[in-house]
């Protein structure tokens, strides 16, 4: 998987209330959630973000609530991936489960500036800053989670496993 | 190999003799939980697994509590989704308005979670049940869907941080102050991916309500779970209440900890977390003059009997400040009824407070007490992020129930000593 796009920069501890405020959680429709994505962190974001662009943030991205609506909103807004120094653990699981690519890289989180053009080689775990001519490593994804990604998300992984069990394989 | 209590519970549910931090394991789930925000997504995803029925209709709990009684049409549709699914699946643990409570107050009270259990819930504050000596953690909707289908989930065995609280707790200082102080020390990601084990004489002296408050906010330090070693207080709480067999686990001498924190809390003051992070804590005496327009006493953090009794003790014979709205939200119907019987509701009404049916409501900015731009609220809830209780330019300060009650009386953030 190769991704490329302009970046939006956010700070540390971006919480799920900032990503999608609870006042919009009376729906789980991706398009409706996307319209309010990052609203309390940057009210202009949802209106201006273009498909393929990336979010770059500091430590503990996605802390707070377990709401899967947060990665759903980001994905539905067209964001191709999130790069952060670290992720809060529930957000980390949720992103894999719904198929939002995320990359943990303290160096990338520090060096990339808002508006930089960045490319990501997901398989190699390499992040290229095309604007600054720099290259950063992402923390390797555990093999089990790579299986989930390869299956197309957790539910497809589960469905595949159940089919295998049913067929006695 | 010596293990921590968290490692032992995980090993038992993985069918293993031992596990080590960092291992990815598949574990059996004793209970899987969802609410009216997270379960609708889980139900949709469950439909895609190809499984017709949940793994065990007694081990999936659905609790509509965030936006119920339904706050608007869309919320009503979500709550209906839960209700229809619960009926179709024959779930024994679906809790309707009028017979429900805030999930993390309700499940322990109903004996649906117990010591030694492994519980996952599509709500970040599922870590609350660690107070009973259970392993309990929050997940997202898709993880809940998979667990509803399989009765299993995958977890990475966490490293454990051990917290030892020495000394006797001063007056008006309880579980909320211990956990706020702790988060102030660790920061909001100081326990990221880790287990927090709460030990020491000060924790042992806490009631179960106080322990539930502590474990509830482990996630605010980034933790996977918070856990309190079960003891006689635990046994008294679960006896006659537990709906399933339970088992006490204890950390071995020599168990490995990533770090051990030792705190002397004998001189700890009530703590207040200032906007906009739960780690931004100060002793109440150093709050300065912060005028408030609203006070909220309730939530999965502090909506239990001990919390209401503390608030009533402060409010008895006093009036809420003319410029303040005080909203009291008992955590469950049972707590509401007990508060009525004990005369607490009358004390709240006499003081000029609004008393609500159980709901998460204002804690997450849902309804039942939303803030306007520029307004400040002191709340016994768990998060004070930007916009958490309403307008992005409003502010939330976190405290224990006695501080929230005293602040409601004085119209500014204040300790209970100022009014009692």
C-alpha cells in the first residue's frame, strides 16, 4: 500500500471528543460524522480536507472515549492515514479494525510540518517527507495485526476463521 | 514464574499456565458490553460475521445509558436498534429505561461482573470493574462485534505499573482524589497500554464505591486496565450479589512491574483537574477564584451511594448559589431509590438542585446540562477535554462529590471545609 498527500498537523493528546464531538454521536453514518471531523480541534478541517491528505499528530492520538466513530469520521473524511508519535490504545485497535491506516513514528511526528507533502510505503514501514527530503521509520506492526489488515479488517478476519472452522479446516 | 494479578487472570482465560507482557493472546470473555452509542455499530458489524446468534445470550449486556431517555429522534432510533437486537437474540441482560442505570454503576451492582472475570466493553470506562479484582478493558464497536460472535477476543498482555498508597486518608479525600492525583503524576499517557495495580493501606481502606471510582479513571492515564487486589471488602460486596462463580487472584511476591510508584497520601487534599486534561490537577486550596455556573454530581465515576451521601452531607440545610445550576444524577434506579429512602433526594431538592433519572447525559455533552460558551462547570465526571460538556469555549473542572457540592453552594470552586 502506497499513500501520498499533503499533511495536517495537530499536537499531543488529541482526544476523541475533538475528533468527533459527542453531540454528533446520535448517528453512526460515516458521511455525517465526516462533516464534523476534528471540529473542536480545527473547525475548518472538515470543510477543507481533500481526499488522500494525512493527519500528523504528537503523542497519545485518539485518547478518551472508545467511540469507533472517531476513526470512522477520519476515514470517511477522505484522510488516507494518520501518523502520530503514539496512539491511545483503543483508537489503535479501532483503526486497524475498520481499516484506517495508522503509523506510529515519533520522528515523523516531530519533523513533519503542516502542509508538507508526504508519501508512505506501508509494507516497508517507511515515511518519506517529499517537501523536506527526509525519511522516517514507522514502528513495525505486529504480525497478527498484519493478518487483520490482509483480511480486510477484523470482521472479515472473523468471518474467514468461522468458515474455516465450519469446514473443519 | 511469578505473575501479577492481571497476568494471572489473562493466563486463566487464555487456557495457559503463564503469560508474559508483550505476548498477543486469545482469551475467553466472561461478559461483553455495549451501550446506545457503541452497540449500534457493533450490531451492524455482527451482522457481517455470518453468525446468527451471539455466543451466549447471558453474557452479552446491552445498556442504553448515554442518550436515554431518548434525547432526540436519532438517539431514539439508536436505542430502538439495541432493543430490537436484544429481543431478537433473547439477551437476558438488556436494561430498559426505568429499570436501568449507567452501565458501570449497574453491572457491578447487579452482580454481572465479579472477581477474576475477563470483561470487555465498547466503552472506555469498562476498566471500572478492575475494582472488583477483574480484568476489564474498553474496546471499540468492531471488537465488541467479534466478541459477541466468538466469545473471545485478542489482547496484548500489558506490563504493569504498581501504585502503593501509604497513610490514612484525610477527611473529604477519597478514591476520586487518589486517582486524580495519580493521573497528575503519570500524565494522560503515563500508563499507555499498561495495567495499573492499585495497592497499599489507603486503597485497602476504600469502600467498593471508592475503588470503582479509582479503577474507572485508569483509562485517563492511558491504561488498558486498572485493578485492585480483592479482599474482605470485595468479598462482602460480591456475596449474595454475584450471578456467576468468581475467583480471587493475587499478585505473586516477585511479580515484575515496569515501575513502582509510592505515594504518601496522609496529607493529600481534595484534588481538582483544571481544563482541558484530567492530568492538570491542583489541590483545591490552590484553585484560586474560579466562579462556576453549573455543578454536576453523578456519572460512572461518582454516581454511587457513597458519592450521593457525601454530597448530601455537604448540602444538608444549605442552598445552591443563585447563579449555579446543580444537577444530581443517581447512577442506577437502585441508587435513586436508596437515596430517596435515606432522605438524600429531599436534601438535594431543598438545596435547589435538579435530580435526574440515571443517564450519562452531560458528562459527554449529550444532554441534561449542556454548557454555553464561556460557562464553567465543576463535575464529578471523568473528562474535561475541550467541548466535553458542550460549547468548545466552555470549561469543565473535575473533582470529588464533596468539592462539587461545596462549590455549588459558594458559586466558586471550594473545598467542603469552607461550608461544613
